[in-house]
């Protein structure tokens, strides 16, 4: 792709970004200091303060902003009207973050006190999604300061519940769908394919989360006095979870694969062309050996095949030393990644029925279904996608590749169902940023590239008749 010509106004936006780069970095550090963990009720006040901070930044960018209360955490919504009858762009992001729990690899510092290491800022939420969100907001500010996209209706929606299933967002979008209507939705909540190789994501796996709770005796018992006479809930749970997997990386739940859309030969060939090394991936994750469903490459397993994964196991004594206890209860948290055309409700029913069928009479088993989202495939041949390709080429200095993503972004389905609009997923992060894990990071160079990309996209979409 030949890089687009840069207008004088766009060069002005670039100069604005360069002149304010230190200020924008400090804003990013401020943003990251909020422990806006949406799943932790003790952090509710912190989440609310973070939402207010986002409102101020959106107003600073030149938008008319409102803070929308919900039953959960606030939604921040802003607009900048364009020419009557002109095109509209909806920009989405989230300000909430995952917990920063201890893990095998500890955080090197306070996860909510950002530090710079090797050109990246390290903190919880740095890549998912605060760094990417702020890059878009700074790019919008630069574009509007330079007078770009005057015909374009700009709409920006930043929510605080993405990490817990966006429960409050769907009612808001349904209620305000006429106001939110747009020719394109832009989301920066994914990654480049590799460092220096930007990407547009055209496919996302769906998700269904559930919890298995096994209850045995009314209280913890002495394992010597009662072991062998009373079923151990931890053992029962371990057998049940193991039974959900078949050999060779397959899921054993009956009916699980009935509606899985197979990859066609052309898409498999395009995936094979991407510069990917199994060996480098193994070194990156630190696994003794790669594993997965037979007959599929690593990328195909990660992007286009469904999974059943244990996210957490809790039972009995987990502290230092030994305590010979037969636990009263055991819990497992499970997530299943789904692919087209699997339905989360149907998979939830199939999984619940199968797990209950494994339950012995010696223990009580409860299956709790949590949030889910449908898998997504979006068109890559629209004018808005072509505009995004050109904007990314300006911001990153090369055209993007097209990829799928193994994760889930439930709001993509929300916008498709309510607004009839596909989302353009522009990844500013890197695959090794460590989203959801310890020492999460975000490249400050990519932070700047994201600002430039957003300004270029506003210029491209703001030109009458382009991007549609």
C-alpha cells in the first residue's frame, strides 16, 4: 500500500502530538494510578473517580460529555457534532481493569504505580485498555485542534464494566441506539500481530464463563479420621473437570462441536503466510512443550478453535505447610472460548447438563453460569476498513495484516445487534504486553503511533464520501 498524502491540517495534528507528548505521557500515568477494578466491590469508589477523570479528558479533547450512571459502573459518553447528514464514527473503549492478584511471577512494583522499563510503561491496565483508550482520545484532541474531520460526527463511549461482561452497556446502547448510530465503530482493545507489524482483527472468539461448586460434609474434617468414608469435594471436582477434556486437546462435552464452523482452505492458507514461529512462541510463554488440538496450527488453535479452560481452583488448605484436612467444599472457575457458529446459551446448557451427569451421589454439585458473548467475524471489504488501513499505514509506517484474536470483546456483538454496525478492531498493543497478567506493559512508541493513527482516521472518514 502506498502511504496516503498528508494534508497541511494533518501535519498540524502531528505537530500538536509531538509538542504535547510529555503531557500525554503524564496523563497516561495518572490514568494508570486508578485501581479501577470493576469486579472488586471494595474498589467501587476508585472506579467512579476514574470515570470522572475520563470525563475530564474527553471534555479536554473537545467533546460534549456526560457521565451516565448505571446499576454497575458509570458510562462516559461524549459527542462532537459534524455537518448535518455527514458521516458518523463511534469510538469505544473501557476504563476498568482486571485485578492485580499475586501469581507465580509477582509484580516487580505496585501494579497501580506506573514505571517505565525499556520504553514501555508497566502497570495494570497499561495495554488493556487504558493506554489504547488514551491514545485514541489524544488523537481525537489533536485532530480537532487541527480542524480535521469537520464533517464527521464523532461519538465516544468509554465504559467501566468490560472486564465483568458489560452488563450495563447493552441497556444503554439499546436505549440510545439512534444517538449512537454510526457508519463505523472503532475499538482499540487488541494487539498488533508482532512488534512493528500492525493488524486489523476481523474475528474474535466468543466466551462463556461458569463456576462449578462441589459440596460434601457440612464442615472441614480431619482427613485421617474421616478420609475413605466421606467423599472429598476436591477429588470429586478434579475428576469432573478432567472428564470435560478428551484426548488430543478436544473438549468432551457432548454436542460441543456440533455447530463449529470449520476453517476454509483459503483462510488457513492466509494464516500460514503470517510470520509466526512455534519455537519463538514457546519461548515467549515459557512452556516445556506446546500442546493443543491435533490437526491445527498454533494460530488456528488460538484463533479459530473452541476451548474449555480452568481459570481457578479453590479448596482446602492452601497456605504454608501442611494441614491434613478433608475440605467441605471445592470450586472451579471455567471459561470456554467459542467460535462461529457456537451459541453461548446452548453451550452453557450442554456443559451444565454434562457436568451434572458426572456428579456422584456422595456430593452436591452446583453449576453457576456467568457472562457470555457470541463469537464475531466482520467484513474486511468495506470503505471504513480501507480508511482504517490507510490510517494505520500513516501511524505505523506500514500497512496492517488481517488476523483473528483468541480473546473476546462482548461489545462487538452489542454494537452489531443494536446498531447494525461492524466494528473495526485496531490493535495498538503487542502480543507480549501481558494483559490480565503480572507486569502488564504498553509501548510508549505505540502510544504515540496510536494517536497519529486516530488523527489520520478522523481525516480520512471526515472527507465526504470516503470510508463508506
